[in-house]
């Protein structure tokens, strides 16, 4: 996740009015430290955690992409224009 992705996620959390403790439960995380590590980029979000956040925060597909995937997709450009290996 890029710094911009982290900022967008923090903005969406704040705008939602949901408490981080609630989101932690939705993602099945055991501690606020685990959640904080993910928000800071120390550890990565799993697909299930991303899905839980997307559902809880009502994120659009574009928002999910912009928050969680923009850095990965931009750095992975296929050499021949298709996704086949």
C-alpha cells in the first residue's frame, strides 16, 4: 500500500464514523497492534481483510484499487500486453 493509499483509507475510516475496534473485529484481527501494523504498512492486508474493510466502509471497486492495489498494478506491467505467463 502506498502512502496515498494509507491516507485514503484513514480518510474513509474517519468519514464512516466507525470505530477502529469495530473494523478490527470485522477483519478478525486479535489486537489493535495488528491493525495498526497493517495501517502503517509494517504488515500487509490479506484478501479477506480487504474484503471486510471494503464491505464495512462501503468502498467502491475503484477505492479498493486506489487504496490497496495501485502500487502493485503499476509495478506489474506485462511485457507483451497480455496477462499470460
